[in-house]
């Protein structure tokens, strides 16, 4: 009989891409395992998971809205409804293992699985654990974490430090800088700044770039700029006026952008941090200040404390970000130091480590 596994969670790329990487690693090691994803209806996993070749069931669940308390009125009803949906999915699919990758859709799935004595595994990608994972930890079989020091959130005996699973296209990239620069139609002889603020974009970062487009030209450097979705048309129109700027809402070929970049300016979500470690880049982090438990600042500080990255606070971006990024761009020694130190934190086979541990238990 085929063994069955459920992978639950999502909401952002930071949860979805590791989940797909774990699924791929499991299938690679044991092709006859059947995998079903469970995610939140209307969220990005409902599109990204089928694109990766996996089935997904959506449940009616939403997270706590911190900015508008009135939007939380329907939350208890959604939670109750989601538990009924989860019960139906688990009882009909009959998984031997359930894996939670974070995001609010993982909570009801793992909670119900634990009540049925089904083995549950948690992957926590951030250096500050999410509330759902903390609540589920006590009854979990094993908890995979990205960095050390996580015993303040989870029972120490259940923790396995694995790092974060990263997309194979990035982990195994052997693209040269020259190929990558050509891909973006830019100049191989110019220093290149890559700016990325996540799939929705980062207003504070984007506004700094808009204000300094003429400086990019005056300094004789060039820019690869992923604006993200919000207000993208305005940013793209302004960027396209300059021939040394490549600008778009989204970059599918992130391995190309990393290979082309001398310096990266980025938010510090768990997956961005992991990809930048693997890609061996000098980076300036601008943590998103409203992330749950301010985990992005925690993620960035983890690297800053090891002299493996620089950080500019979001509220200081307007006055400091461009000068910090361009200063390090022209400081070869500092760049070298940052690259050497970030390289030490890279883990490129976390997906296989996690898959092996899970398969040992089924």
C-alpha cells in the first residue's frame, strides 16, 4: 500500500517554496509516496503548489489581522469550519505523517493529526518561532529549525538543526556573472546592485530607489530591481527611463539576479536569508518591521552578529539605505569579508536532511 503524507501551511513564498522542496526531496528518495498539500483558500499556495505538480486542498482559514481588529470578527467561525474540513481531508486521505511548514493553515491540520496520534513534523524557517508552531511543538514528533538557539521556543530533545530548504535552481546554480548580466541586458563592466522586497514589494525600499535613480546613473553603476506587486506600474515607469536599470514586478529566475549582483538589498524573510547565504552575496537587509513577532529583524540580526550581513532599519531606510549599499559596493575588502562569513552559514541540502528524517519514521 502506498504511504501517504500531508504537507500543510503556506501564505507566503517563505513557507511554500520550502514545502515544495521537502516534497520533491521525499519523492526523490521514495517515489511511491503520495503527497497531498493543504493550504488556505485564496492564498498563493493554491497556485504555486499545482504548478509544482502536487495536489492541494484548500481550507477556509485566515490569520489574525493585527491592523484591523474588526476584520477578525469572523475568525472563530472560520477556525471551526476549517477543523471540520481538516477532519474530512485527514479521515479520507489517511496520511501516516503530517508535516507543517508554518502559516496559519498548518495549525488546524497538525492539531487534528495530533489528536488522532498521527506523527507530526514541524519546520520552523525563522529564528523567531511562529505562534502556531510553538503551540504544536509539545506533541510533535520532531521539529526542524533553520538556526541554533531555538530551545527557547521548543523542547530541546525534539529539535534538529537542518537549515532551510532552498530551491534547487538556486542551490545548484552554476551561472556565471557574465551570463547573468547578459540575461538582464546590462553592462558587464559596471557594478550591479540588486534590490528585492518580496513578492508584494517593499514600499520603504522602493521609495528609496526611486529617489536615487539619477544617483545610480551618476555613480556609473547599474540596477536590477524587483518592485513587487504593490504600485509596480509607477516604479517600473520611472525605472525604465534609465538605460542602466532593469526593472520588473517579479523575477522568476532569481538565480540569475543573484549571480549578476555585487550587492543585494533585501527584506529578511527566512527564505531570502537562506537563498542569500547559499548564493554567497554581500547583502544589506531592511527587515519588514510589522512581521509577526518582528521575526525579520531577528533573522537579520542573526547574520549581522556574525559579521555576515549589514542591516538598515526600515524607519532609517530613507536617510541611510542608499549610502550604506553604495559604500559597501565600492569597498572590496568589506564585500569580501561579508561574503566569506555568509558562505559559512549556507546549507544547500536541508530538504534532503528533512526528507530522510521523515522517511525514517514512516
